[in-house]
C-alpha cells in the first residue's frame, strides 16, 4: 500500500468472506403401507439443517425434513397418511469468496430462501410407490475475520450531536450548485 502507516489504522473485524446459493429439485420415493389408488395431498414439514465449511470453495449443508403424503386406497374407499424422514447433504459452491480472511475459523450462516416444498406427487409401480418431486433453495454466508484500513484525520474535529452541519457550507458554495443538473441527465 502506498500510504503512510501513521495516517491509517488497521481494524480487525468480522465480515462476509464468502457467499453461495444452491437450488435443488429432486425426486423422493415413499413406500405406502397400502396399494395407493390416488394422491390426495403432499406436504413437507420439520425442516432442520446445519452447515460446515467443506473446503476453501464450498460449504456443506446437512439437513432433513418429513414428507407427508395423504393417499386413498382400496378403490378410493379409505385414506391414510404416510410419513417419511428424508435426509440430504448439499455441497454449495461459494460464488463470491474473499481470500483476505485472517484465519481458518469461520461462522457459517444458512438462510433458506425456499423451504422444502412438494411440487408434484404421483403413483408409480402399480400403487406400491409414491414419487414426490421436492424443491429447496439455500443461501450460505461465510463470516470470518478480516482487516479494514481506516484513515486517521490528524487535525480532525470532534463532532457532537449539537454540531451544525449546515454551517459548514458557505453561501458562495451553495450558489455554485446547479439545481437542474438531474433534468439534463434524464432527457438523454
């Protein structure tokens, strides 16, 4: 850096050092206890997950959810709900990565932008299998320590809440401002 060290300070702070996002659509096969005649409903609940840094370029999210399928059987005369716990592991590549993080200790924050959701459910294998198409989308932020350089103002002023900021501009400076400068740019 081409600045005088005495004019700057290094501040060590936590910052987002990496970001990634992954959309997943997958088929899950559930086996009902009865031979299904028709699907009456399908929903996903109890989503839980945790994350860890897998490599320099990726985060691994391990999770699970319950898939519930309500179906009819015995020629649509009876109904039942079958529930199955589904586990997954998603490797999410970091599309944005800052190599300036100081150490290898990171916090991983996972945000679910699309909770697991059933898109479609159909009967297969003559009613002995139920095929559910499930989608989800996860966003990860990798937070680590980094350095920020801040310029120190040696002759700077200490400002208080009572400081009158408007008095810092003279009338002469204000008269040089063109109030129509935006209109010229808009007409282009």
